[in-house]
C-alpha cells in the first residue's frame, strides 16, 4: 500500500490498558464522532450480506485521512479484491472473518496489510489449528461461533482462553458492551490485548451510540 495512504499504524498491545476496537461503523458523521473517542481501531464491514455493509455509505476520502487505525472486515473475499479495497479506503489492516487459509493471510501480510484473523469459538479452542495462522497474523479476534460469519452478538465461555499459549495476541469479541464492562476490566487471560465491540453499543445497525461507548470506555478503563 502506498505510504501516503497510511495515516495510522495498527497499534501494538499496551501494558497500561486494553486496546479497544469499535466495529461495524457505516455513516460518515458517526465515524467522525466515534473517532474523537479514546479508541484504538475503527472497523468497517465489507461483507455484502451484513446489515452493516459499509461501502454504500462510507466516505473513502474521509477514511483515508482519519489518523486512527482502520480495519476492513472481509468474509471469504479474494486477496486481490481485499488489497484493492484497502487501497481505495486507506485501510490500516484487514480482518478476515471467513474460512480464509493461512496462505491467504500470509499473502496479504506480505503485501503490507496486517491481518486480524477472526476465529469462531464454540465449546473448544483448537490451538493446533490456530498455530498455522499465528506467524501471519498481527492479532486473532476470538468471537462466538454461530450462524453469522460476521459475529453473532453473544458471548462464549472466556475460560476457554485460560490455556492460550500462542505468541499472537488477540482481541475478545462477542456480545461485549456496558453490561459486562466491569467483568472485562478485571479479566486477565494469557494473550489478551483488548476488546472488539459492535452491536451492544449502537442505536441501529452501523450507527454507534457515542454515549454508550463513553460509558463503556469509562467503566472498562476505570
């Protein structure tokens, strides 16, 4: 990706506080409002079946100049299409939320796009399967397994992550919001770098409630 479109870099894990990614943004004014909050990443969904499908509403010029990490979420899209989309919207990184292979992650990473690989967690967490992805991913995103590839808005059993031993840090997702912020603040798990919020902090699909977000951030970070 040309350097002039990189208005931000993907943040590294911080020892002083958890990272926060707000995903599923869609509308330019709302994007601008959320970008003023103390968040680390903004997420935009490029999966056409999602009610938060962003390209029809997003302002690409606005995104390219926002000085905050911008993550595009894709589901089983061809790497060439992902790269073109990232260039057009000035994305900092991409999140792959489908059945993408380690080789596809490696291809995108080699092209200069940091990869967040979403993993649906059910009753078990298969670390052996994840090991092939680890060298090519900046983060994993552990979400609840379910019928929707882009997230299902409910939490899984976080205790499954007690045995996490891979070097790749991760974001926790799935039904996170003000109702469980206190529990998240005290959560200590190996590899946990931060949290990814979406449906529990919005007024309607793609429209985030900045008041709810401010409340969540205040409770999460004390």
